[in-house]
């Protein structure tokens, strides 16, 4: 992991050199570090907030791909209000006991570990009573149930914790300091909101290279990335819009041309904004609320792409199957795009973050101060 610190399996390289290293590994036919799935969010969080013992326990197995991870944040009753989490973690002789429910948890069905935000103090204000943990997903007290989506996939899960156990050394950060740790995870998640990039391992295991190591690598990547195969459709598949407008002749319609031009402008602007954010990180500026700009831009792009695909395909956009436009891919796009405005924090949440933390506008009036146990929830 060339961008990680030298003490922890890295070289401390700036991000612009990461792709160079990945290309050289791929050219040599070498298998690089595992980058697929949630594991890099776990690594980024542990690198910033974890103890040396936690880094020693988890980081190497993240690099090698031995462990898979999931993110246990959202709950059925709290929606995008992450600080309203009611999953309870109570002290026990050997650590903590957890009871509660999480939902929309990607990859929980094959995860070894979960990044868990749970309430440890019901008398503190809601942001102050949360603590961050690493949860063993393979223990008897954790049950995972897949959720079937309207686009046919089952990437998300409900997770039920019934007297699940957490070792004392698997608390990340201070008791009651979970909100700050969770913000680190979310900041990195929003940077990656346009889809999970799998990195050099994808490239190195393909092509002319044959043998057991490449077969095992390909299998691991396929397993880790299976929940994300519809993410390009969630982002709107901008790449298909112009070719389809040309091939179908719909480019001759001025209304289609106008909406297509709007889509390409939005997409290019979002990419330039993302490049500025990458340049800021390369200059040593830490990840901040600016990630919400990219997250919100991705929603606008995806919705506009869905509009353009609908204009091009007309009523055929409703059809699925092999005789539908792009073998049903257009219909899949239309069913998947709404998710981009919800996952990783809704558009409304991103607008609040941008308004308050980027633009410096006055905060909204809050009615949820005081002890959490006194607040109306669910």
C-alpha cells in the first residue's frame, strides 16, 4: 500500500504515485495489495484512530485480502441521522456486550469484521454518547439477513446483534468519542461515492498471467466486488449516453441534445472538482467536509443521466431482458440511480454539511439537545 505510512506496510507516497506503483506491479504480473470493498475504509479509520496493537492485528490481513469488512452504521429508526443510533453497547467483564439492529449493510453476508457505531451513554447528548468498535461478524450473536432490491440485486443486509461480544481491545478511540471516528470513515466513504475502485489487483490477475495465485486472486476480487456490480448503473452510466444518442438517431432531437449537453457538462464539472480534491490531498490537506460536494455532484449527474437515457429510449426504457435496450441495462440504470442520493448520507445531509461547514452559513435550529434518553427517536 504505497500511500500508507512506512511503519504500516507503506512508503508514505503521495496519491499521484499510487497509480504509478499499481501500473508497474501490473506490468510485472505481480499481485498487489487488496483494495476491493470496504476494507480500505477500515484501514483509513484504523490508521488515523487505531492503536498500534489494532494496526498490527488488522492492517496486514487487510493488505493480503484475508479479511473482509462491512460498515455497521445505519439503523431502521434513525435514517440519515447517524447520531440517533440506538444500538446499545454495555460494559462487560471482558469487554462489551452489544444488542441492536443495523440495516443497509453492504457485504455483511461475507464479512469477517464490522465497523460498528454503538451507544454507550444514554445520559450524554446524542453525539457524545457513541463509541466506535470493531465487531467480529462470525460469532453466534450476529445474524445477517439479505435485502432484495428493486433492481434485482441483494447487496445490502440487515444485521441483528443479540448479546454479541466485543473484546476490550477492539474499541477504537475513546469511550464516547465514536462520532469523530465515524466522521473519518464517512469522509473517506464520500470520496469513494462514485463506486468502489479495486486497484492494481484487478489488473494484475488478468490477461496472459496464469496459475494458482492469479486464479485465487480473481476469485477473491469477484467475491469482494459482487455487491458492487450494479454501482456503475447507480452512477448513471454517463459513458453510454452519447453513443446511444448517436446510434439511435435521437441526437437529431433538439430536446435530447440539450439534456445530453447538460449531462456532459455536469459530469465534466464533477470530474474537475474531484481532481481539485485529489490535488488538495496531495498537498497534505486532510479529508474534510468538501467530500460532500463530490457526493452531491454524483447525485445530480446520476439523475440527469437517467433522464437522458429515458429520453433516448422512450417507453422502451421500461423493458428488461434481452430484447430491451442494451439487454435491459437501461432499465437497470433507472432502477439503480435513486440509491446514489441515499447511500453514504442523503442529498439533504450533504447540503447541510456544505452549507454549515464549507460555506459557513448559520446552523439549523436544533431540537435534539440534552440527554439522549429524553429525545424522541424512531
